C-alpha cells in the first residue's frame, strides 16, 4: 500500500482504501488525462490537485493538462459559464471564433497525449471541442460538467451540445443537472481532501491568529463567506444579510476570495463589493493569493457560521470545507448546496438576504443548535464527500465504460 493511501485509511477507514485497490486492479497502468482551464482558483483546480496524485498513487498513469487561452477566449467561456447557469448571454461570432481557434491550437499541441490515452476527462466547457480535434483517439472520452446546468440558457447550450454529444459519457454533480445527450450520463458529487492544507486540523493559536492578521475583533462573532468574486456567489446579498442581522446581534463579516485565471469578471465584482462594504468597519473584504489554503482553513475554523449564499452553485466546495470543520452553513437554496446543507439539520438553505439574516440571528442566539448542526455537518461530509468516495466513483465509471454491458467483470487479477 502506498504511503499516501495509508494516510487516507486513517481518516476514511481501511475498508474504503482496500476497496479502491480492488477497483483499480483491472485499470493498473492505464493512461488517464484530465484537461481543464486553470491550475489555480475555483473548485475544479482544487479537485484535480488532489484527485490526480491519488490516481497516480493507485497505479494509474495520469496527466493533468491545462488549456491556455486568450482574453477573448476567457470572455467567451465566462459567457458560457453564465449561460449554463441560466443567464441570457449573447456571444458574438468573434468570441466563438476565439473559442474554437484556442481549442484547435491547444488540442493540436496535446494531440499525441490525448490520442493515446485510455481515458480522457474534459472538465467544463472550456476544452469541450478537444474531442473533435482528435480524430485518432483510442480511449474513452468523458465530459465532466461542474456547473449548475439545471436551466441552461438554451441558445448557448445548443451550441455547446454540438461539441459534447460525441463523448462516450458525461458526468454531472446532481440529477437535476442532467441533459438530453445521446450517451450515458453519470452522477458524481465532488469532494474535499481531508489531508490537504485547506482541511487538516490546525493548532488553536494558528486559528486565533487570523484575528490579528486581518484586524478582526476577537470578541465579536464572525460570519464568513469564501468565494471567487462572482455575481452568482451573491457577495452583495451577503453584505445585505449582514447589515440586517447586525441590527439585532453584534457581528462582523469576512468575505474572502481571490481570482481564478480563467475568470475575467472578478475584478469588477470585487470593486462593487468593496464599494458596498466601505462604510462599515466590521465588513472585511480579503483578497487572498491563490495558495492561501492554510489561511482559508484558519478563517473557516475561526468563524462562527459560514455562508455560501450562491444564486447558482454547481456543488460548492466551500460548503463542504466549512462543514468538515464542524460549521453549520447558511447556503443559497440552489444546486449542489442542497445536496450538502440539509435544511434545519446541517444548516439552513435560504432564498434572500432577509432569510439569511434570520438564520444568522437564530444560530447566534442558540449556540446549542449551532454546535449540534455543525457536528452533523461534519459527519455528513465524512460519509459522503471525501476524496476517497469520489475516487471510487471515478474508478467504477472507468470500469463501466471499458466493459459496457458485460454481465460479469473480474475485479481481482
Ligand atoms: N478558494 C480559494 N481561494 C479563494 C476562493 C476560493 O482557495 O480566494 C477555493 C475554495 O476554498 C474552494 C474552491 O476554491 O476550495 C472553490 O470551489 P467552489 O466549488 O466553492 O466554487 P467555484 O469557484 O468552483 O465556483
């Protein structure tokens, strides 16, 4: 057993890790390629940073490739992102051309690697056309959608579907996101890595250190939202919820975020957030570097309540991270948040700043309920949203794709 996997056995249980070994046996040595559009920032990079080394530790030959785009390209793919989440977006011919050209150029560079792979996982719409530029591919190609596409803006989805329909399969995080596609669709929820800097236990003085580091008041309850500065994360709604809650309970708010290299709208949203926060010394807007994982970990642990008031959310790793730290989450009643925040049980789902303010006040008045919900939240993550479960489902999917409808698969060789 690899040393890395041994460590997971301590957290998730020996059986869970043994099961992974059993599943990977018929896949050993196979070539797997993941492609996405950024090495840092956002949930996809966060997942791949952990999933790739774990697959390697299990004996797969794994590569993680990142597509390189132009500003026009990222403008276009941000448009796709917004459109998939239901926003009506108009994309010009020139933008679509930039999208297709960047894909053709990147796919050409990576073609030898892609065409000889046994499995290629293409994450999100940015590199979706790769498949069409690899006519001699020999492996199974899977499109993995991380976005909330419960109600995509149809004209844009119709365009994207042309690039996606020839894949061997696609993966969505929730049943509500599935689409009409002429291939099998799998449901796999994302996960967090309990051993990463973002999620490991921290010494108490490091946790308390964030109060000094960011000028927070040590005796004032604090609520936190960690997110890219993106309108769908509703940072302005969070500030409004804070303002309303604060009329009844003393409180401070931290909005912590950073940019993703493939997100061109972040700066504008950050500016709006700073403006909305400027007249209140108890609202702290933190722009963190992409590798501030330990700082985010400490902030999540130091907070009393975590918010993720998204209006649309593919999954919401920030929710999982907070729950793992025993925090109840007040989350937008949408997408992947619903999978994690079980209303009144592991937190509250809300539909407005007023709703969020009401729940903040309730939890701060009922510390017993706050702690109870936090403990349940951690347990829910332990049982459902750790990397080991995620990996198991990937391996099962790969075996399923290789063996199709065969009625018997010999797992141990
Ligand atoms: N994150 C981070 N720094 C930031 C903002 C977010 O490291 O400034 C991380 C966050 O901890 C989480 C991921 O990026 O692991 C965001 O994933 P999520 O699914 O919540 O949202 P996405 O950005 O993919 O929409």
